[in-house]
């Protein structure tokens, strides 16, 4: 809505400025000519609005490179003209007549005309092609990461294909920006285009997971184009480690070897398998635990106890044991977003749940 208001204001400001310009007494244009000129100039100003609407995805590093390229080009042009100024003054001062003086001054004029154009183009082109190799522009450093929380998480192809990262993001536990490098996206696309059916299925799953992440309202996902790193003769794992080190981020992967190599090179890595293991229930069927029966359960004969962390333990045929501490054999574990419940039977009862 705000950008729409800005565009409307821009239209009226342009219209007002052009109206005042055309109505200057010094122009003294016929009415029809004035109307035609007004419409033509207004159309020219609104071309930029159309371009703004058509090009939806804009990158701040491109704008920064163009802006600073123009500044650097203007600075280089100024320095070059200052260096040539004594030569130009000497041409004017000395008494050269005829074609020699005319030719020399023409050359100077051509240099003054073309140098700002050429130097600006060279500066902009250089910055656009090397913006991923170094951090020259301060705004680019700030906007290239756009972090909502902590350090960015750089996703590996195995993490995308696995798919659990999308489920984790839906819990809103991830506050950091998720970064998918362009070479990782290409790797997943190549897998999706594979002639092998299993690989093709895995690749398409990875693309679906990325699409799900990008559509999530609670997760910020960026496909990061690291042209400088892509040009290097490295494996994707090495590129991933180098990019994570450059961005100060952490790698998210299922690859055990990548996890180890990243750690050896001082780059933090999160293995989704380790995360899943850490979130597994503390108890599995057959385990033995000790608890005090605190009250009766909802079903007849059930007794309810609690572990130190507040987990509810429902024990069959233990309603008569309220206040007593007993050993319970775990028969099943129920876990959902509401919490965790453990069902079991008394260790020496011989019954089943």
C-alpha cells in the first residue's frame, strides 16, 4: 500500500512540475504544442514507474554497485582530466596555428566527452562482476544478509531432500535466515532431472521442500547467488563450507562427512539427524522407570504418577497404590504438541497395558 501511495505522489509531482515548466513565459508555446509536450514528458517520467512495477525482484547489491560505480567513474574521470589540464592549457597558451592546434583541441574535447562514459561503465561493470568476491560497498554488507535473528543457516542439498527442515521451520523455532546457495539449488535440479527414478523422486522432493519454505510466512528463505565461489574449481561441499565461513553462518546438513569436515575447518554445522536424536523420547517400550503414584487415572484401575520433568506416567492396575513409589515398565509413549505421556504397568504385576 505504501509503495502505491509513493507512485501516485510521484505521478502528481511530475505532472505539477511539468505544468509549471511548460507555462513559463519564456517558452510561449501554442496551446496544442504545450499539451502535446506535457503529455510526452509525463509519459517519459512514468516509464520508470512501469519499469519499477515490471521488475519485482530487485537486489540491493546491484543498485549499490551501480551507484558506487558511477561515483568511482566520476572520481577517476575528474582525476584524469585534472592530470590532462596542464597539457590543455599549454595547447591554448602556445602559438600553434592552423590544423595542428585545431586537431589537438579536438582530441582533448573528445577525451572530455568520452572519458566519463567509459570510466563509469568500466567501474559499474567491474563492481557488478566482482560483488560476490569482496565487500566493497558498506550497504551491500548490511543488506546482503538481511538477518532476522542470529547467524544464517546455509542449507545443504541433503537437508532439502530430507524435508524435516520444513517441518522444523513451521514450529517457528528458527529465527535465522535460511540460505540456499545457487549451486546447491542447481545440484537439486540436476538430481530432479536424473534418469534414475529414485534420484528423480528425491530431487523433486527437495524442490517441493524449498517451495514450501519460500511460501512459509514465518521463515525467511533466500536463494543466494555466490558467483565468485561458483567459479572456483571446488566440490559443492567445499563451496558450501567457504560460503558459510564468508557469511558467518552455520551449515544444515544430513551428511556426516560434511559435518566433520566443516567442524575441522572451524565452520559450525548442524546435523538434522543429531537434532532428531536429541528430540527422541527419553523412554521407549521396555524401559524401566520409578515413580510415585499421585492420583487415580481416568480409566478404572489406572494410577497416575509424574516424573521430575512433569511427564505424566499412566500405570495400569495402580489405583490402589496411591502414595507409593513403584517400578513401572514402559509399554508405549504418546508425544504430540501438547506434551508427552508414558503408559506402562507395574514391573512385578505381570499384566499388560
